[in-house]
C-alpha cells in the first residue's frame, strides 16, 4: 500500500485506490468473512453524524465568503513573506483547533494561489504553512482532527469518556508550543 501511495501522482490515481486495493488484499489474505447484517450495528453513528454536519457547516462558511475574508485579512496585515507564512500557520492552527483540520485545509487550498499572486511569490511554501498549521492545530481540541473524534468515539464505546474540556487543557498548550517553535525555524 505504501508503494501504491507513493505512486499516486505518476499513475494519476486518487488516494482511495491504494486504500481499496490494500483492504481487498488484506481481506483475501485473512479470509475474513463480513456479516453484512452486523455492519450497521458496528458503525459509530454519532461520529458519522458529526462529520456530515461538519462538512455542511464548512460548505456554508465557504459560501458566505469567510475564507476570502481570511485571505484578504492575511494579505492586508503584511507584505513580508515570512510574516505571511507565519500568519497562515497561526490562523490555520487556531481555526483548525475549532474546525476539523481536514475540511478547513481543503477549504483554504484555493485561497493560497490568491495570496501568492497578490504577493508575487511561489505558493509552495504557503501550502506548507497551511498544512503545518492545520496539522498542528488539530492537536488543540477534541474537534481539531478527525482522528481525535474517532478515538473519542471508540473510547466512549469502551467506557472511557474523553471530555472536550480535558483535551483542550492538555492539547492547546502543546499546539501553541509547537506552532511557536516553527517561528524559530523560519529565521
């Protein structure tokens, strides 16, 4: 699967193809039969409903022009390239802590070329800044990353509750520290 993921671009395949091939091979090798009747009982419906609602909200935020507002705000603060990169990291981290990082980054991807063209710079480092900010921001709260939601749902299912307040107390300082350390790398 790792080899197939690394060959995505040359082969022109979406990420779902290697994942489906890997799962198919795994199922064939283990010989595991799936009981179709038990599948609906095994689905974590609350997590699934959360993701559905989250993507609806993200679409609404995008349609309202909030993402463009953020891009214009970032460009209006400074014309210094490193400052813009750090703004993208910090804005992405903070917003990704409270909006799931995957849909946030997906929503912000079209904004990066606009920022790059207004500054007349290569967009590649700005994409990296968006990616880093989104990933690090996911550590800040329970809803910051899809993995956090999935783990919380599985933990609840097994009798361990992970409270939003508990995770924010521990995750937010880690997020702030890791994002702050990036500034030292940009000097």
